[in-house]
């Protein structure tokens, strides 16, 4: 009986999360209330608060799901890190960078509702803003670490390069790619791979200078 109750509680929790994500995608985070989420999930405000103390806490749980989708694992010295990113940047080859980006692109449609909701939430909720700033910096720090381990570029520019690389990837994944034909996405991935290669590998430019 205890196991059944636990399973039912987990099912309700997941229903609230899935319903909230759908509403955030349809209406936006700022316009979606706790009552909206509870009603759409077929439950009550009281039930919502039994699982999440606030809408902010629910959004934190969705960010946790996002990290699972991205296979970001916990490191004791700096939070979570994107799978294989440090190694990919350290090795610094165009083929390796392209393979990592294409592996990420397989999940863009799945993760887009999460990232859109999270970044929108960060614009109206200071607590989530700090969380998302740290979330972005984890990726940037991974790129910085890969450049450091590879011994490339002035140390003072490595974090900057990480920011530029992340901004490109985030814009393409979250804003540009939705609704595009596969062939168009493939072309963009080639361009993105070229850009990351130039930013992160000290490759000679294509003019041969």
C-alpha cells in the first residue's frame, strides 16, 4: 500500500510538471498562475502546494528535468557539467566539435520548452535569474576548462570565448531551429561548427593567411 501511495504521489507530481510546462509554452511563464496549473491538471490549488511551495519551486524542478535531458552530471567543484564538453573542447578538432553539436541538436525539440520557460522565468523572478545565470556559467566554465586543459588562447579570453560559443548555441537551439526543415538545420550546424572551430581551436582562417 505504501508503494502504491508513493507511485500515485509521483504520478501527480509529474502531471503537475508536465501540465505547467505545456502552459508555460502556450501562455508564457509570467501569465500562468498556480490556479491555471492546478485546474489544467485536474486538481486543486491545495494539491499543488502539497508538492511545490511556489511556482518558483516548480520551475526549479523543471530545470532539474532539463539537466537530466542534457545529461548534465554533478561535479563537487562547480555544479553540473554538459556531457563530454570539456573533453571535446580540450581535443579541439572540428570533427569532434561537430559531433558534439550534432548530438546536442538531436534533443533541441525536446529541451526547447524547458529552456524557453526557464529563460522567460528568469526575467521576472530574481531567484530564478540567479539560478539561470549559474546554469549558463556552468557551460561557459566547461568550455573555459577545456581551453585551459588544451593550453589554447590567452587565459583572460577563455571565459569570453565560452560565452560567445554558448550564446550562439542557445540562440540557434532555442529561437532559430524550431520549425526548420532538417536540411536547413544541417546547414546551420555546419555553420555553427565552423564558428565554434574558429572560436575554440586556434585554427588558421579559411583564406590561408
